[in-house]
């Protein structure tokens, strides 16, 4: 332990492992590379502030992008999801004018 560390309380090795772990899945139109999965996990760990582990699933109906499902919540970055959001927005706008 260095002189700088003497005044700090350092986490025990078990405390590092005890951090919350969220499990989920990433759905894509084609298999993801190991590097792409790693970037997605890192993004969600930063977003959610805890460890994340994701299984991978392929849904060939997705044209582009990915959908990530964690703790019952979906983060849809797929092209299909974006088009659905645009359709909902335009439909809502049309209904408000009636």
C-alpha cells in the first residue's frame, strides 16, 4: 500500500464482485462481432451504472441496428423500431388535429 492509499478505504476483492449484475439480451439482424458486443455492454454499463451481461440473439426481420432488453425494458435502436416511432408520432399528430 502506498502512502497515498493509506488514508483511503480500499474495497475488498469481494466488494468488486458484489456490484449489481443485470442480465439481458441483445437482438440483431445478423450475428454481432465480439468487439460490437463488447461496445454495447460497455455502453449499457455506463448508462445503468452497474455490470451488464448480454446474451445474443439473431432476428432476421431486423434490417439494421440492435434492440437491447434488460430488466424488462427494451432499448430499441433498430431501424424497424425507429420507423415504428415515426409512424406513432405522425399518427398522434394527425389525431390531434381532428
